[in-house]
C-alpha cells in the first residue's frame, strides 16, 4: 500500500471537522491540530467531561450534526487515518521546500514545542468576537457575549445574577436565551440594529427555512423568559468602581447617533456585549496567503493563493457554522484530490456548493442589517481605555492622529503602544482603526500566539540545516520583518 | 435553576483549591475562571499601568485579560487552565513578576 498523502488541518470546529472527515474519506492521512482539550470548536463546545452533563443543551439539529461529526472522527481515528492532536496551540505554519511544517505549543502552559510536517495545510482557524469600546467597558463584569456563552457551555457557570446582553448580531439571541434558561435574570437584550429589516429583504431569508425556525425559537425563548428587547438601542456607559453595577442605554436615531433624552439606567452585575466577529488570519498571513480586508481569500475549491494551503469557515469570512461545514467539506474534498495528484471533480460536492452559495447570500443579507451604531466612536471619551492590554485611551489615539499626524493604524501603534500588548491588537484593532479614520484590515502578526524565546530560537533548527541555503525565496517566513517590540517574550 | 441543573450535570466530587489563600471549591473539568465565577469572584488581576481590576473578557483565550498566577506561575489564562486539587490561585498584580 502506498503512503497516503498527509494533510494538517488546523482547528477542530465545524469547518475543520468537516474537512477532516471529507479528506480522510477520500484517501488522505489527516492530522487534526486543535487548541482545545476536546474537538468541537466554539460552536460545538461541550461541558468538560468531569462535569458529567447528561442533558445536551444544544438545539436538536446542531446536536445531530455534532454527533455525526464526532462519530466520524472517532471512526477515522480508530482506523488510523486521522490523528487528533488536542491541546496543541499552533503559533506558526511555514512552507518548506517540499510540504509544510506546523509549529505548536503543548498544553495550557504552552511551553513545550511540537512540530507537524505535512504535504498540505488546511486552515480552519475560526474567528473571535469583536467588541467596540465605551466608557466602563474594562470593568470586571463586562464580558463578551460569546465569552459568557463559552463559559456557560464549557464550565456550566454564569457570569452573574443579572445580565444585560448588548451589541449587535445574531449571536446575541442564543446568548440571551441560553443565560436565561440556565438561571440568570436577563434584564434586557439591547440590539443596535433593527432585525425587523430582515423581513423587508425576504428572499435570502426565505431560502433558509432552518435559520428562520432557529430565529423563531430564540424569539419564543425571549418571550418565555420575559426578556425585554430594545432594538435600535446601545449601551453608552458601564458603571461601577471595581465591578459593574449598572449600564446606561440609549435609543439610536436613523443615522446611528444617540437620541437626546433617551438615556436610562439598568442595574446589572454583568454586561455580555459583542459587535460581531472577526476571522483569525494570522497563520494564513504567515504562510503568505492573500487576505482581502479581514478574511482569507479562497477560490471555489476553498484554495488560498498559496499552493498546498486551503482555508474554510470563519477564517475566510464570518458566516456561521452551517457555512463552515459546507466550506470545510469542499476544502477537504479538494485537498484529497489535489494532494493525490488528481484534478477534483466539483460535481462530487455539488450539494455542499449549493448550500455554500445560499448561506453566503444569507450572510450578506445579515451583514446588511446587523452593524454597530455608525457613530459608536462618539461614545468613546478621551478617558476611555481603548487598548485594554497597554491601557491606551481614546484621547491618546486621537492625539496621535490629530497632533502627531499618524495616518494609519501602524503609526498610531508605534506612537501610543495601542495593539502592542498580550492580545496583539485583537481586541482593539477595530476601534483604533475607527478612531484613526482608517479602513479595517487584518493586522500582520508574525506569530499567532505568544512564543517563549527558547522555543522560537530552536524552531526549525533541523530544517534550517538542509534547507536554509536552498531557500526558495518565498516571503519573510520567519517573521523577520517583525519588530522586536512586537514579539512576545517568554513568560 | 442553575447551570448544573440546566445541563443535568452529575459532576465528579468537588475538590479544594485556594484563591489568595482562601479555600474555594472546584468541580472536575472546570477552568480557573469557571471555578472563580462559581465562587462569586469576578476579578483576579490588576493592570500594570493603572492598577485596575480585570477578569474574564473573551472567555476563549484570545484577549489575555484574565491572566492570573497559578502555583506561582504568572500570566496563565484563567479561561483555559484546568484546575487540579490543591492548586493555589493568586491575584496577579501587574506583570506578576514583582511579588
């Protein structure tokens, strides 16, 4: 038997799992590399095994999907076609003369390095939540909507007793209903958009009956738990000294400005807030893949513009789990054919391509409706912390632009340190770009995670010996273009 | 209703850990952040610059706001690190390297 070509799939959420199963089924050996102790990603996150949860709390259709994926993964792992590496935090993937090396750090401590070599790489790195700043958003008790959900799903804990869920986007509905069902009092759901606008654009919605049913279920859940829903409203301030005690909300006019005289205070110990999501693109950028705006560019086969690298799911643009499943399947099929030296036959994945097209239209319709208030930056006072890691205020960012002439995010960063801390600008990037009046683009980060210097110094040592002199001239692959102050040191 | 009832959970036996010397209970599989939330604790770090309190923000390991000292190792992400019996969690002041 000839050796199966080897694909490294990074990320075990919906896209990565679908890709892994499709690729293994069609003849590849797959190493599925994931940071979590269990597969599933954020969407299929399950309670930790030790908690002994017996009642699955995910909707029936997604539960069935998860059970199918997990059974498939178990089957291919037992057959020896898939290796599932848990607790592996990938910080870099690089192209070698033949194939790729994926560099990871092991366990929550993330100190011990692991390298995986493969013929191809499939990026299913997912996304993370975007939060725009407002006065008081750094107070303990202010969490992201997705964070509150992740802690509930994984740890079976609530962030507090009385919660306001706020921001914009379809995620707020399941977060509000989930927290309420688990025992929190949800004092209000505050949405800056007006989702009723969806009804005025019925075509993409009508084509997605499953989504319609999902929305109806959440609406019923809000009613059942008597959650007050305020549309076209926003949180203008979070109050408290050392922890959150209340928020002030206000109505928005049609231009997205706060309407005078509409402010009201809601007592709460928790604010779960989110303004949409952003793709994780660091590994793609490290490999030299084209990124359009904030998302990895892919073709109809989910190939990036770097040969041997595929991408699927949120990394290629935020679109939800169903879209990620379709894209992952297509990417896995394409990789299986191409790495075996064959030309893929797209009619084999016609069903997935069909749902991908419909779901992309649906996502585009949602994007046209859910948006943060157009004038969110008006709420950011000069004293509001914008970069949470480096404690850089809105005033400092504005001063860098108006007094010091910074015309882009990078210059603002060099002048103020905004985006230079632990999170590397993931939390403040959108806000800094908005305050500086720049378009939002994916930041270039040499590494996807903090890396101990000792690991960095040794990474690829053996490869360097046989390959360094024959380097193929491909991009600045070791992040040599990185400034020293952007590299995290050892902890 | 609480989250454990909601999920029909029958956790393994609870165990003791400490937070700033005070004993708190944790359940098997819970992260540092989950056990602290369950104990009613919302912040366990102060910032380097202004000394302001912080706790969980993103809950998935991206934001690094929930950094904490566990068994004398600073800068651990509370939302990722699972607890073991006897673990000593301490509030992290600033960089965590001064104390």
